[in-house]
C-alpha cells in the first residue's frame, strides 16, 4: 500500500515507522527537516520537505496513485485542508485526518469526505472510564 | 448587514473601517492582543480576541446571525476552515475568503467557497497590465460561466490594421464591445477599422482567448 503522511511529529513518525516496517511504501511530509530525525536511521520511506496543503508538494510526494493519506500535523486546519485536497483533487481512496477540536471533528465527520480521529474525545473517554472504575476503557 | 471579519491585520482593519463607514455592523476576530488593542483604540469596541477557527469563538461572535463572513488571515488553511465552519456549522450563505497561494483558488471552489480574493493574482494582473510582454490582459474572468473580459493592444505591425472588424473572422463566441483610441472610448461596429496602438476590449469564451491573441498579432 502506498501511504502519504503529513506531519512528522510523535504520531506521524510513529505511524510512518510502523507502516514502513510492515513493508508499505511510505512518504512523510513535514515543514521542518529536523522532524525527520524522529523516523530513525532504518526508515526506508521517502521524506519531503514542505507544507501538506500545497498541491505541488503533494505531487512531489507521489500523491497521484496513493492508496491512503494521513493528515496528522499539529494544526487542525492544515489537516482538514490537506485531507480535503487529497480527497477532492487527487481522489485518494482512504483519507484520515486528526482533529483535536471535537466540534471541528464533528463537522468534518458529518461532511463525509474523510475519516476523522479526535484524540481529545478518545483520551477523555479512556480517562473517564479508568477513573469512574467501570474498567472498560474503549 | 452584520459582517464578521476573521483576521485583524491590515486587510481586516481597513475592511472594517470602510464597512463601518457604510453603516454595517462589524465584528473583527483577532488572536493577537496588540492588534486587538490598536483596533479598539481606533475603531471602538468592534473587536473580539480569539481564534476565529475555533467554533466556540465563532458562536460567541454570533456567527449564526451574521449575513456575511470574511476570512482575511494570512493562512489559507485557516481561511478555509473559517468559511467552511461558517457555512456548514452556522448556515452562513455568503462567505468571502482571502487566498495567499493562487493555486488554492480552485481548491476553495471545489469546497464550495465561491468568493475568493487572491492578493497574489491581483498583483500578477497588475504586472500584466504594466508590462506589455503579455499582450492579452485579463480584466475579469468568470470561470463558472467560462467567459473572460480581456484587453489587448494592437501592435504596429499587426495584420488586422486597416481591415474592417467584420472581415477579421472573429469567432462567434467573441464580441468586441469597446476600442480605446488615444485615450478615448469607441463603441465599434462591423465597419470600424483598427489602428496600431488601439486598445481592444473583448468578451470571449476562455477557449477562444488564444485565437484572439493570434488574430490581433499580439504575442
């Protein structure tokens, strides 16, 4: 599977390494070159310096023909816009965006263009379950 | 009208000033405290401090009763988010967005943000107008309708000089409503003869633009 990841922070780098180890063709886009050090020396994939909301950068990363697109930069707005470009301009079949703001997540989820992940709600649910003692963390 | 302006930089500030003068109700949303202080000192209490892409801030600003939302921050992704949230979450019919990367214009259009202003494009158009190397100047492009208003100067050696307009073989989907000669406007007809140095304004389909360019002998 050919995967593009926007954002090489903790989550982006972790995902990239994981998918890379599983044998997938991974390309990571980030605005700062230092971020790529998180990928480690054994990373086989490609690294592209630039912003994930620029069509030219996305083309350079090989978005045409990608099977999946993951937007996990630290900005909700960048993630939403990058994911929309991936879906509408490049018709990537599977598109996922991380959105910290639950309201934004809900809106974009409703739009139906992309899969959305909201770490705020996921974390809140998990901690709530742990603290309230029903043990069944989701 | 109640108009919300997201972004209190220079564009937002002067926009607000003009709209207030036209007696609209205006609110600027701006993150930066210093900018907020300047705006409220100059224009009064029409500024709210906060992240305009945050739905809670939008709600406090009364987005749902706004007639128009204008996003003029320096970041395209923020402007897109503001317009999309205004439309999808708060049901605002009219949004206008500033665009910094001209390539984002068609992306915004795909996403339903139809009114965009690209500062970069405006400056490029101005350069086209000032530097005659690009002889076909775009005055206005209506992309959805597939029509553009263009202007071209007839070069001194153009093959069209000395012939009446009707003999030039202008395509059917192209009309020449105005010729400017020595600074004066002429409404031409079939018998009008073009001279070197004439400025020709044409309404044309986007496909016929290049034909017009060749016809006038403009590079």
